[in-house]
């Protein structure tokens, strides 16, 4: 059985990814990275990581038993009436219109 420390060390191990991309795409990536003061690798890793997180968050699966599923759908189909705080918020002029 591995320990938490062993797993942390394994998680910190770096690997490499080799990509073949068209010169035009590489140039766009390099220009964008330069604008942000990043290397190509930093830019690509950060961009890929952000996109991966977005995809994973968008694909979460919720499993409910039939009774809870029916209650969930009922709640979605019949939201509560707006309360005083929501009504107040909707009456405010947005900051960008002031």
C-alpha cells in the first residue's frame, strides 16, 4: 500500500507530451504566450489545463434514485417565487449602466 507522501511525489513527477502542429498555429501560440510573458510550454499547459477542467466540470454525472430524480425535476419545473432580495436586485441599475 502506498502512502500519501508516495502519491504526492508521484503526482509531482513531470512527463513530456510531444505535439506536431502547423507552423501557423505554433506562431499564434507563441505570440499569445509572449503577450502574457509566458513560455510556449507554460501557455499551452495552462490553456490545456483550464480547458480540461471546464470539460470535466461540464460533464459531471448526477445519479439519483427515481424518487429523488422526480423531486429534482419537480423543483426545476417549479422554482420558488422571487423573494424580496431577488426583486430588489432586479430593480437595481447595473454598474455598467450607471
